[in-house]
């Protein structure tokens, strides 16, 4: 399988997972909530992400380094909280799926965590 075919397959699997994870009445399962947060955190390059499914708000905490101290991991003192409203969660999450080797690796990791890859597709760690 070529690299392009593999990337396309991974994107299709992520899209299927997004569609499945957004088929809920009030709140998705804890597993899907974790998936949503991970995908959004990666996409927004955020320190943390929280979703309010009822009000359709994504709260994103991003760092804004202003000095060397604020570059420390876990330093939320200099973090900026932004709220993003959405109308269609599936569409919003689908917008987070982009092409690239780094992205493909992350998407494979997400799929692997949720047991969505066959054994021969799993990420092999040496």
C-alpha cells in the first residue's frame, strides 16, 4: 500500500469514527468524549479542551508565553481561555482532519487507542 493510499485510509477511518462518535442524544460515551477532546486539543494545539455538549461550546485553553517561566509545562497562569461555539459537532471535528505525516501518525494513534485498526495496521513500536 502506498503512503498516499495509507493516509487516505486513515482519514476515512477517522471520518467514520467522528460520524459514529457524534451520533448521540445528549452526551456521547466517555470514550468518545475523550476522543473529541484529544482531536480538538491536537487541532487547536491547546493545553486543554473541554466540551459543553448541551450548550455546544468548546473551551480551549492555549498558552501565550510572555516570558521564560510561562514556557514551563503545566503553567496555566499565562494561559488564555477561548470559547468556540459550534452548531454541528461532526462538521467541526471533521474540520480538524488534515493531511500530513505528523497528522497521520496522531490519527493512527487515536484509532489504535480505540481499537479501530486491524493488527497489521497498528503502529509498531521498536
